[in-house]
C-alpha cells in the first residue's frame, strides 16, 4: 500500500502542476483579489475534488462514462459556466475601472467576505461542472489500487493525497501571484490579465463543449 500511495503521489504531483483551468483561476483571482481571494478559489476547487473523490469511492462517477446523457449534460453546463466566467472577465476589462483608475477611497483593511464567497463559488463551480474531473478520478485512481485493498478506504486515501498536493501547489501559486499583483498595480496590467483569462476561459469552454467522452 505504501508503494502504491507513493507512486500515486508522484504521478498526481506531475498532473497537478501542469497548467490548467484550476491553476489559471487561482492565479487570476490572486492577482485581482489578493491572496485571500486566491485561497478562497482554491478552497472551492479542493471542495469539488473532495466531492469527486467521494463519488468515485461509492461508484457514482461510473455514470459519467456509462451514460452519454449524464456526461453531455454536465459537459454543456460546465461549458456554459466557463463561457459566463470568460465573458464576465472580458466585460470587466472593457467596462469596469481597474483599482488604480477608480476614485481614490480608503481601502478596507479587512478582506471582503462577498469577494471571497464569489471566488469560492467560482472554484467549486469550475470543478464540479467539469466532467473531466470525474473521469480523471475514476480512471486514474484504480490504476494504483492494490488488488486486495478496500476500494472505499484506498480511494479516499488517494483523494486525500491529491488534496494535500493541490493545497500546497495553490498555496505557492496564490502567494506568487498576489505578490506579483502587489508589485504591478498598473491599470493596464490588471486589464490585460482580465482579457487573457477571459479568452482562456472561453477557450476551455469551447474545448469542453466540442469534446466527446
């Protein structure tokens, strides 16, 4: 079991550090809303991963591959949600004043709970509405499971390993991104970041929409 867990940890680390939608969301939120916002988005993603791990442990994720209707429904909903995030980012870049362009006001010293809740919802939504996340757990975890190991317990162990690695990775990403956002406060940089992430979200939405299981 120890060998299987270590092997899974190594493979999962490589996959988790590969740039993707979740990392982009944490990166963008950390730059625009600070590290607290980025960590809130990361917490939403981790909550979604935990849900997928539990679903895999009890066999619910098998529905995604067994039923084209279930997969397509989740895929279309996920694509629509990503498209909404992308268009919202582009709208903010075009319409909303960036922080340094807004009228000078005293900035609050306490993070806005509404912004953190929005970041958490974004992280949770992008993860739960992505059928690839469910297929990832269902297809990857069984490959490292010993033949005589209990399915539920081993699946949750691997899920916990994945969550710990993701938490550490997002902690590093949010720290670096928020530091970058503090150093580069030019409105043009913030606007360009919104434009890039908006286009990226639309790209992910398109890829999810045209993909087949």
